[in-house]
């Protein structure tokens, strides 16, 4: 007999162990407590976010759904973050992944989510409506790229959980264009440790100026950077390379304009890649958030409205108004300029490969993609 059941609080350790076995590597079971302490560290309280699939009383699969309240340029977005989707190695091939994903979709719709977001292999999740979407930049910076750059009094220091700088870091995060409530300082710190990241304080002449998180790898990768003063960015780059002892990758989001401008001029390599895979549930809300994040930057003046029909889902109209550019639900008499299935529509609206989507030539120059992306630390 097959059935789904919400996990109980006392099952957290067992959930982490089950996921660890399912995501086993050559080195052994994955350590989910170290990988995502915000969900699996003792006392995280996330067990009820998990749904377990049972067969004849034995757990054979599970997933986690964390519904988070984001704000993008002040606009609310309810995002269903799906992760830890796994089936026991001896139970695969029976359609259990589909049962888990269908249940997650039902729960997100019931929760009123604007979109669902996950990571994972593209072909595994496209059949459930998830398309590689959003965009983020990855810069590769080597010691040669920063040679001759003065540190300008910028240094890096460990940011431990009890550091006096932690409340300041949390306050700086809450001023970002895209954010969700990461809670009090202790919870905030656990989020910063996602993906085995090491939180670091950025100091300018000994005073706290910002923070970043550095994940291990070859090379290590900076997953979050919050440094309000753009004049400190070159010095930060020099200090980061010195601390890392070699090449570093930096992951930045399209709404971080000062950072993108700085590192594009320094980096050995710059590439734009999908942020996550999105399943859009409320097309109008997602498009409005992306347009708000763009603000007044590089917004074209539309000679006439542009109407996008998302098959079976929505019809969006981008139009010029006295206040600038807006997106609204298209009126019944407005004929679509382009009709796309949802997977292609998500890529067109938000993806780094927007202009490679079939039919993209119908889009007014400069209109798309919209700079919607979510910090990796908040994903699963």
C-alpha cells in the first residue's frame, strides 16, 4: 500500500539520514546537516516541511517544501522552494518521483505560491513544469586579475555566529532588492551556512562594511555578497584573492548592478547562467516583480503594447504608460504577438537564453528578459 504522510518533528534526524543515503556519493552518504543546517541541524524544526512516501509502512521517498515570503523591489512573492526530492535506491523506476512532485504542486497551489523553485537536472524536472529560469552571473577571478589593485584598507575576517557584526550583517541583508525573512540572527546565520558556505565579515579599516559567504570547491565560490559601498569592491576583490590563495568564482544576481559592473571589468571569465528552475503559477505577479526589479534601467519605450500568450495559463500585456512601462493582464480583444508553452514562456521572460526561445524575434528589443532571481542561500 502506498501513501503520503507529513513528517513529524521527531523524525528530523531520520529524514536527514534517508536523504543522505539517497544522495550517496563515492565518499559515502551525503551529510545533509552540514549541507543545509537551516533545515537539518538539531533544533531546525523543519521536519513538518517534509512529506514522506510510504510503501507497506516503509519510507521509500520524500521531498521538502519550504514556502517562503520573498519581496522583490517591495512586491510580495510567495515562493515554494522544493528540495531534498529523493527515492530510495531500491524503489526507483516505480513512478514515485511523479507522486512526490504532484503532491508538491498541489501543496504550492493551495498555499497561493507565485512560483515553485528548485535545483536539479533539467530533464528530470521539466516534465513537471520546471524550466531553467532566472539568471545569475558567475565571474572567475584569478590573482593576475587583481595584480596591482590596492586593498584600500579592506580585509576579510571570519564571521562566527556570536560575532558582534552579525546583527549588522542581518540588517544589511534586509535592505537588499530581493529578500525573504531569514528570521533572527541565529536563523540568519544558519541560512548563510547553506551549501557548506563560510560566512565572512568585510572590514574597511577595521570597521564592519558588509559580509559574504564562500563555499568550498575548486575553485571556491562566493555565493552571497552584500557590500553597500561600491567604492570598496576592487579592494574586496584583492582581499578575497589573498585570503583564498588563488582563483575564486563569484556568483552575482542581475539586480546587483554595481557589483556586476565592477567584476565584469576585472574577471578572467564572465558567464550568465540560469538561477534555478521555476514553475510559474502566477504569471502576472512574477512578471510585475521582474519589471519592478529592473526599475528605470534600460527600459525601452514601446511603440505599441506587446502581448504574450502563455498556453493554458495567462495572457500578459507589456505597455507604455505615463509612469513608464507596465505589465497587466491582456484584455479580451488584444491579439497575442507571441504564443508559447509555459516552459518556453518562463525562459523567455526570465532566462539567460531568453532570445534563443523560438519566436523571441517578436519581442521588442530590450524588453526581456526580466531580472528575476533568488539568492541561493534561500533555496533548497
